C-alpha cells in the first residue's frame, strides 16, 4: 500500500504508526505525528493501523536552548 509521509510517497506493508516509526529508526517519544490532518495522541500510535492513501506528517522535537557564551552573562 502507499502512504504520503512528509510530502513523499512511501510503499509499506500493513503496520501501526508505532511500527512505522520504528522501521524508520525514529523514537516515537521524540516526534509528533499528524495523520490525515489530525494530531495523533502518542497513546494511539500502537493501535492506529495505517491505511492505503493515509497522509502522515512527522515532526521531530529539537532540544536546545541558550548556553552561556558570547552575548550571554552567566549568573552566579
């Protein structure tokens, strides 16, 4: 079956969203998934089966923040 993932076609077998993420070596805890224009709660990744024609958007969380350095003064 074919699905659209972040704008690109992917051919996959029958699997859940969780299984698909794992097949891409993506940690399900570090992404948000939109399935057919709806945000999918993380608790539903394992029981939501992908269907032919589904549209997935996978958004990775990126950590970071300001580190003391140029232009920053450390407190203390």
